[in-house]
C-alpha cells in the first residue's frame, strides 16, 4: 500500500499500525476522470481523501484564469489531510490522470490516531515534510534558473515516486504534460520544451510517451543543485545529496 510505504520512510511503523492503515484502503472510494476537479477553492470539505491510485495536483488560479500548480499529489498522499479543520478549501485539487480516491470520515482518522499513536506521529511528520517541500518550491521559483528549476522538480518527483515502489531502475510512468510542468515551475511551455531538449542532448533526461527516464540521475542532481535533505527520506539507491 503506497501510504504505508510513504510513512515507513519517515517512521518505524509497528505491524499493528500497518494493519490499521491497510483498512483505510477499503473505505468507500470515488473514481475521478482525468483533468476533472476533485475539489475546488471555496468548497467545504466533509471527508479526508486518500489518493490510492493516479496523479493529482493542487492549484490556484488568478482572476484572469492563469493556473499555478502549488503541489503534486501522488499515490499514498492525502489530498486534504487537514481540510476538514478549515471552513473551506483555499485551493483546488485537479486530477491529472484517472484517480481512485478513498474517502475517510474525519472522526475515523481521529480514532485511528488515538488508538495508534505511532500512526499519528508518522502523519504529523508527513505534514512537516510537505511544508518542507513547499519551502523548496518557493526557493526554486524565487532563486533558481529555469534550467535548475525544471531539473530539480524532475528529481524530486522521481525520488517521491521511488518511495512508493513504482520506479523501475532509472525510469517511471510520468503523465505530466509540458503545460503541467510549466504551471508548476512558472515557465512557459515553450521554455519547458527547450529545457527538456537541452537535458536530452546532455544525456540527463529522456521523456517520451509518458515515460520519464533519468539515465544520469547524479548528473541531473548536480546541475540542478538538488539536495535531498528537504525530503527527509533515506532514499534507496544512488541518490546522494548535493549542496
């Protein structure tokens, strides 16, 4: 289960904790079609939604319709972990691919945390990691070049996917379009296309038919200034930190 793999990277769960988390996947679920909204800014949340399968994004829009992606939601992530504590959503959640989303009543999760304190600590740590990722995105948008910004995002997503066990050596499924990457990095799709072509010529990135391959992960990390410390994960494989 992706959620268990995610939490295991930051906390040592007991067998009882794992069994309790497994039951969350059996809760009532919804299927969301690609490029549809799961939640919209201003909505009142009534459930905590766990992404079981698919890719989604958090985004904000300007009054004139421009979209800024502020985060990607991958299998094993909660779409709105703390949303029920607020009166309404302050951002929208959109499906990138077809989604399978488990809907959990807030009181159910509250009881789970009370009965299993280890799960509560692991979930709290995941929220702190999410905040750490947001700070890194802000640094990218404010200080990194377009070249560094895009490379950094590709490495981050690859590392996050690897914790769920869906990466095969140096490649993985990657459904993001160039427009998605542009909206996440504050670039134009033309600039993203040009940067991806530069990466390809340097032997750092191959992106074709929704498959991302990083033949020289260490090299891409180095040119992007990637330091994996902000993910707070002991990565498997040759993912070293570069300062």
